[in-house]
C-alpha cells in the first residue's frame, strides 16, 4: 500500500471528505454497536430511518429549504430526471423552455422530445461551441411555458451560471448535479432542483430532488408509480428499497458540511480554490482556459496546453498521476485537461496541483 | 461496542457474507493501494471497469448464462422493473399473462395496467390469501401473450415456486429479487430475469437484469432513453453513472459465492438451513407455518405462534433481539414472524435461532 498523498480530481464520482471516509470505514461492519453493518440493515428499521431523516434535515438546513418544498432521495441519476421531469411536469399544448449550455441540458431536451413535448430553445450554446453561457439575465421566457430547464454547471465545458435567468411565473427546473451546495442558492427561485450526489454531496447511487409541492400534482395518471414524484413524496423516499448506503454517505457528507460552517463557508473556500487555480493558469503563458472568463466554473476548471498540444497534455496527465494528482484528463467529448475541485477537494490539493503545473510548464515550456 | 454475536434475519437489505464485509472495510479508504476509495473513483476508470466486468463474468459463471443473454446492472430496484418490463416488452393488441402470488406480482400487474396493457390473470392467489402457489405445471398460457410474469419467491407469504410453469413460446419474465442465485436455475427457460441485489447478492442500489437479447429490440421509440434495456445493453450498464459501490459489493459477494463452490453448493446449504428451521417449527407444537407446505420458501420462513398470538409474538421478537437474533418480525401486511435466511446466513445462525425458539416455547408454551 502506497504512502503517497493522492489528490483525486475526478469529475465524478469524486473525492469525498477524508473524515467522512474514515468514519464510514470505522463503522462499516458494526454500525454504532448494533453488531452488523448499516448496509445490511432494513430500510424500514429505526436505525436507517434516523439516517434518512437526518439526511433530509441536513439538506433543508444547508440550503434553507422551506416547507413548500419536498426533499427526495431517488435513484437513476440526473439521466433519469431528464425523463422524470417532463413525465411529471409537461402540460399538453404548452412548450418547455430549454437553455442549452451543452451535453447535459441537451440530453434533457432530447428526452422531452421523445416524450412528445414542444420545445422553446431560449438559449442555444452550440453557436459558441458551448464556450459561454452569455448573459442569462437577458433571456426572455414565454409565460405559457410548462417549465424552463437549465443545467447550472457544465462539467465538460467548465462553464457555470453566475446569475440565474428570471423566468417570471414559469417554474425554473435546474440540474445542479455538479455544483449543488457549492454556493448559496435561493431555492425559492426554483420549481425543481435535482442533482446526482456523486460530485459534491456523496457517492453515486442517490439523486437529490427538491420539488415545490404543488408541481408534483401535475403528473398524469398514465405515468408509472415509480416515476411519479408524488409516490416518493407520499412515502418519504421509502416507496421501495432505496440505495441505503449512498443515503448514509450523503448524510455523513452533509454532517461534515454543517461542521465546516455550512454552504457560505464552503462557498468561500471554493472561491479561493478556483481563484488560485485560474490565476496559476492565466499567469503561466503555457496553459489556456477553454471558456469565456465571465462564466468560468468554480467546480470544473478546463484548460489546454498552448493551442491544444495533445502530446504534451498526455504527458501532463501521466506525470501528474505519477505525482499523485489523478483524474486530470478532460472529458472525452472535448479532450484537453480538467481539474474538478468539488467541495471535498482541500486547498492543499490545489497547492499541489499549481506547484506541479508550474514545474511542468518550466520543464516543457 | 458490543461483543455479542448478532444474526441478522432482515428480509432485505439483509446480511452479507462476513468476509465480504471485512474486505470492503479494509480497502474502503485506499482501494488496492490507489490512495483513495473505490467509492471516489470514476465509473469510466480502468479500476472500476475491472470491477463491473468481473461482476458480469461472475454472474454469467454462477448462473450459466449463454451469449444469447445480456447481463445489466441498473438502478431503481424491482419496483422500477415493474414499469420497465411492460414499457419495453408489451405489444399492442397482445395481453400480458400474470401469475399473482401476492404483493410483488400484484404490483407488477398494476404497473402494466397503468401503461394500458391488457391482462390475462393465469393464476389468482388471492383466493387462498396467497398461502399457496398451487401447481404451476398445470397452468395454461395463451400463446399470443406478449410475455408472462411470475415472482419466483414471495417474501411476505413465504411461498416459493418449486417448479416453473411451461409458457411455451411466450417469454417468461421472473422477478427473482428474493431467491436469485439461491438455487440452480436454467436461465434459457426465461426471457428476462430481474432482481434487486439487496437480499442474496449485494447491498441495495443495484438491480440485476438478465435479458434475452432479441427481446430488447421490441421497445418502441416513445420510451425514454434511461428506461430502455437497449440503452444499457449498448453502453454495458455505463450509459450514466451507476451505483458504483453497490456493484463493487455485488462483485465481492459473487466472488465469495464462487469460492464457496458456486450455486449448487450454496443451494445445498440453503436446503439444509431451511429444512432444519422448518423441522424445528413443525415439531414444536408451538409454532405454526403460515403457508402450504408444498410451496414453502427456502429464503423466507414465515410462522406464527399458535393461532396467531400477537402478544407472544411481540415478546418473541423483543427477546430474540436481546439474544442477538434480529429482524424476526413478519411483514407489516401479514404480521406474525419471519426469518429470512438468504445465502449469507450461516448455519450457525439457524442453530442459534432454533435453540432460542425451543427455549422460548418451553418458557411460554
């Protein structure tokens, strides 16, 4: 077993807080003295009920969620939400407004089309190869839209909404899979928020859904039971067996976030981390950010070497790995380099990366 | 932390093999020397690919699955399969044959109805309060049915198919959530088998689907991408981020099963375990099995005290718990007592339970 300190820049599943990993390990085979592991426990037991209730309370506290909203722990990831959202919220004769900032919003739009919805493409990022989100405050939304869909942070292009659009009376649905709880968000501006947990708030296997209660009532009778939000609201996410271990880990991660001081503290650290990494990149004259500076993501820092030197980038990834900095290869759709620096990435990881980047530039510049 | 040996008779999530739990704990924060946990690793990494490929190879080996079948690791449990199966396999104008042996097959039938399918109720267990499955070899199936659905073991009533019906050319779909890999099954007799992992083959969060390849082609274009088997076949269960830790655990459990000698050995032990428990129950004159002896489950042993003495049953559950025998309360739908004795329950657990049962009967008989 290696003693090298490793920093994991994977885009997701991603690094989890070290104290959370150690706690989960410690109680893995004997959960709080019960004699067996929580992973072996019934989802209908008091032991697990305490976990899922604490997880919900943590999420509500961290995000300041009012009683007008339900907090659900589902399965299937954002990809299943791309279908569940229109299945539940589309309205015959009314279009769905989509803001296409690449891959994930595009996939969501595709599912709405499969389900027969009419689309109003409010923002089309493809004209800029998704390198910018433009100015969302300038977008206008037809007020008879069933809902509007955005993806708050794009992991592939490294873009992130700095401000959210004003959709008026149209419910705003946000896929926050890659920046949930990384910054303070006013939940009351949204009709529905969903997020796969595996970047900022837990391991893979659980999908957080925050839904304004009235919206759950739209769902037509023809939608299967498991795909209706109302089913999971009624049974408090225990209609069937959920991914219990994933929810347990989400609870531990959100416990940890509260101990850190909550989302404002975490946001401040995320801002410092991103600022240091972008600054190192910008002043290098060697690395080059790939997207509009105005919408740079604080979660996924995407960059190239020079004008996109693939050989050097390959060398970068492999030498970084040898130095204990892993997961720095860009998404296969765009190539290049990417450092994903979610909540659990410590400042020391950023320092190790910027030090390595400077050395690598010196040796290869 | 208590040093008492605890036996966990939960109906699911359920006991996992001790060596699996200890191995998972050992490598939890530093997976095979990589410097971080597998739960933090990308699902597209070589480390995780090795896991999911080994999991599939293990399942194929343990169940003797031919290349005509695909093996998938999905999310959402059997409850989502209740919808996915008809979404993918129903055919306009052709009925679906259902064999209703209680709760789970009933729920599956309900989803098919929601989706507009016509139902042919081949077996209606409600007339016997689901206390028997009758003789499945005597059932006849209309040969123009789109498919036939059975649930191979009912966790609530403690009934299990001893022989499967002959559906002729009609594809047989089986929900094997509670007895998968507990006994040798000829997969070639089935069109599709699905099973939530959390009873016999892993923790909650992953659903095993075994599907005859030609059946996946039936799915109409109007079904969302995530809900089509063909999507997951094409991407080898990596269309989106799966529940990576659950799949990893399933791999460890199936490794363990292979080390035990595979399904035939496990089946032999399951037969011994069930025989001892039923014998102790039958000879007691105090406990009473709740279902037809001819279709007793080897996984879920359901019984009452006398004619159903609720006070004594409550006492039984609480004293058993104090003695380290947990999870013995019957399902809330039927009450009474239930011992779930899946693959990972050791013979020593059965011995501890039968000893306790005899003592309890002596003290309270």
